[in-house]
DNA sequence: ACTTCATATTGATGAATGTCAATGTAGTAG
DNA sequence: CTACTACATTGACATTCATCAATATGAAGT
C-alpha cells in the first residue's frame, strides 16, 4: 500500500489522492504544458539563448547580422530563428529582402506567467 | 559607460555595429546564459514538465510515487529527477529509503529574473 | 531578361537524448 | 545476517537535434 504519498496538498485532493495527475493538470493544463516544453526546447541551446540576448540588446536585427555574433552559418541561423519563432519567443518581419527579428513580448509574458504558476506560490494568479 | 542598454538600440552600436556580442553580454552574462540553457533543457521534455506540475500540486513527492502519474520506469524517473535537480529546479532530501522531491524556489526565482531581464523589462531592473 | 544578395529548404552526418532491462547500492525490518 | 525495498547507475537502442554544404526561393537593381 502506498500510504504516505503527498504532504502538502490541495484541499480538493487531500483525501482522494489517487492520481496526482489530476492535481497537476489543475496547475498546468495540457496545452500550457505543451507550449512550455516548446519554449524550454527553444531555450535549451546556447546559440539560441545568445540570439535572444542579441535581440534583447539591439531590439531588432536581421538574419544576416546574426551570423557574425553567433558564429554560425546562414542555414543554421535560419534553423534557430525558426525554432524560436515557432516557440513564440521571437517574431520576424520581412522588409525588402531582409528578415528583421525581434522579441515577441506576448510570448514572453505567457511563458513567465506559466512559470509563475508552476513555481507557484499557492496563490491565485487566477483569472 | 552607457551600460544600460535597455532594449532599444543603443546609440553606440547604431553606427558601429561591430559587436552585438558585447551588448548581448551586458544583458545576459555567460554564466547566466549557461544556467538558462540548463533550465531550458530541463523544461524541454514533457515528462519533466509533468513531473514539475506534480510537485507544484503535491508539494513533496517521493520518486516511487512519480512512476505511476508519469507512466515511466523507475530508472527513467531517476534520470529526470537528476536533470531537474542539476538544473536547480528541484531539490531532493533522502529520508529513510525514500527520496523526497520538491520545487527549488531559489532556482525558479533566478530563472524568472533571467527571463525578465532577457524579455526586456520595460523597466529598470537595473543594477 | 539577368545578376546579386538575403533567406529558406534539403540532405547528410555526428552528437545528444529518452527509454528500459539489468545490475549495483543503500536503508529498513525480520 | 538475510531478505526486501527504494533509488541510482550502466549499457544498449532508437530517436531527435545541431550543423553545414548544396540548392531553391525571392526580392531588388541593372
């Protein structure tokens, strides 16, 4: 018998406790978890983190100007910008032949909210 | 020195533009970037994110009670807890033969500060 | 039209990663 | 000491990923 399992628990689950899965879902819905994983994967590479730092510093940078600071080939830069874009962390705008990238503030806000909810002071960030 | 770069283009780089690298470093130091990459890698797996959600919901859970909700073998659970622990997102305490895991609040705080700095606080977190 | 430049895509390759069975280690109880 | 339990580690395998060369797309200028 598994007896002692959890210590601090949400009131609704205190007695039941069969599936921590449900309690976890109440904190992090599946769709949010999925986006968080994508954001994590985007942040899981030093080149991409450096890329974000460059954008944070310069505000807006085109792809070709990323090759030098990141010391990667053009296809590799394109690969990384795509991953960051898909994760919602940056957005690109094509002007002429240049692709201008910048941080996507809404994406960052959502990420930080998800992390706040997870790391969670058991508070009500609640709508 | 201009230091505070804040987000919009820095005057010193507008014309010069040789090294975005330095401007990026002023926003995200190498050691912080490294920790961010580790945290990102830790969050880049759905099983680990689920594990974090379980801990967030239950407060403290031992390894053996993670196998069922995560639907993974014991070695795999051990593998994931190790990665999350190395990333500073969880901490474990051995009591008896059980390993009790919980979220590591300082680690989360640091991560959120790094993200806030990267995402371009319209503010002055300024040091 | 043609040329040039910036970017995206494809294909290939070596490296990293998630998974589990098998085994090792340590703590508890008998 | 022996047996059992919780967890960690090792080894092997399949998958994913980062990288670049080569090629394709597209946009602007001549």
